[in-house]
């Protein structure tokens, strides 16, 4: 059903592109989660997304094991989190072992799409590097699997490709559906946050960027795996030889979506700009903590919840709404607390369309914000 929807929506969009102008295709998508398929390439269950927290109790159990999280971080570059594919695989082993028996391999989101386009099955290093690889050598870590008690899942892992490698070519069937030419090369692609770094130009050591989207994810490009903060994590950059030091809020724009639904008649935050501009910075003393679904950066607490502070009899809906935007800007600032102040902050994502929010972020972080004119840096 989902793949059929992809045909309909994106096939129509491709009709506006001259087919012979497309020379190659790159794919990106949301990270982590697990997409399990059988030997015929059919899903054995619904995908489990990164935002699913069903493994939270298991995460807490492993966090209580002395020294384990530090040991795993030294290998994989990530703390223990419910979003980790490694923890989701552990949950499946414990609660749905029959699902793993049915599965022949697993994909990440973009890998599934690439498989449909090419018929070729691969994993790619930036996605797999979110919790399952030894980042020093770029290979599957048997030690991570062993420590989490999921060694037998190693048989589900497909061969790895770097982001820029050619993973296959457009098949005849896909050409008929989309109008694309048969044989167009399709590269392995990259995790969304890694691909965005490349697309926005954050490619040099020390470059900082934030994706104003579902997670409001902040990344710092680096050449090494030096840990600055306990809640940081590392993933491979789309540009080989580099890493991204990530601080991904559990929820970014969902805070805004909630506020719009409760405080306005609009679902489009851009339509509220004039309303918010009328509210002075500081929102009359109102402060918002953006933990609507818990938090994972710059601290870990799945039970944390959002809240307003400083409400008085003079507080209006507009104060509350602007406080949500400012609260997210403060959270982004917290993510950068252990890094040198000043410099540029590249901004991407749907939220970058709001000049007001860009100004709020610039004011809170003390950085020069830079955006691109391209509407979608990665698709």
C-alpha cells in the first residue's frame, strides 16, 4: 500500500521533469528504526520507526549495567536510546521472536525505497552507523551485538556501501511506472541528517547546522570521535572520512503543531508570523520547555514533559505561541553549550522558511544563521 502511494504521488511529480535530464538518483530518508523483509522482499511486519519508544524499558535495563553504555559508545558512537535500531532489534527478539525468524534481512527507510527502484539489496554506512557499526573501521560490530544479546541477528545484515557508491540501476518495471529511463544509476544515499549536512554545505570540520523539522537536530561536522557531552552521538557524514556530532531533540516542530492546534485556527505556522512579531522577545516572562514526547538531547529522559512557566493574568495566546518557538531556540542553544560560541549556524528544514524563527534562533544562539534558497535540500 505504501509503495503504491509512492508510485502515485512521486510518479506524477516526475512527469514535470524531462526524463532525459536525469542522469543519476540519490536517496535519503529518516534514520534508525527497522524494516524487516522476507526472502521475496516482502515486509514481514509494519516498520518500527525511530520515534517509537517501545524499547524504553530495555534501554533503562542496559543503562543500569555498570560501564556498558560507555563501552558501547566507544564502539558505536551512540548512547543507549529507544530509537536505536540495535535496541529495536533487541525488543523484537524478546517480544516478537517469530518476526525475526520470518525475516531474511532488514533495511532502513531509504534502503527499502532503493531496493524497490533497483531490485538490489544493500545497507549503507551512514544509516547503519547510527548504532550498529564500529565507527572506527566502518564495519558491523559483533561486540555491540554480543553485549546486547542479539548476536544471531547478524545474519539479517546486508553488505555495506558508502553513501556515494552506485547501488543499482532503475529497472524496466520502475521505468514504466515513473517515466524514468531504464538503467539510470542509483547511489546508496545517506541518512537524512548526513545528507542535509552535505546539501547545506556543512562539510568542513567545525561547521554547525540545525534541521528545523521533526527533531530539530543539530549537527557539528568533525573528523574524529571526541566526546564533548554525555548525550551527544556520532554518525558518519555523507562525505566519506567525516562524522557528524549530533544533538537530536526528541521533538522539534511537533511542539509547534500542538501549539497551533490549541492556540490558533491555523495549521500553518507561517500564517502566524504577524501575530508573533507583535509579542516582545521574552514573551512577557513566559518560558516553554519543549519536551512534548520526552527528551534525548541535551539530556535523556523519556518521561520528561513539556510545560509553560511564568504565566500571569496578562499572558495571551500569542505569548504562549511565541514561547514555543523561543523554547525550541533555547533547546538548540543548549545543544551547543559545550562548543565555541559565535560563528555560522546553517539552518535547513521546513522551519527555515520562517524569517521570524530564524531571527529568534540567531538571537538565542548568538550565531549568524545561514539558509539556502533551495526549498528541499534532500528529498
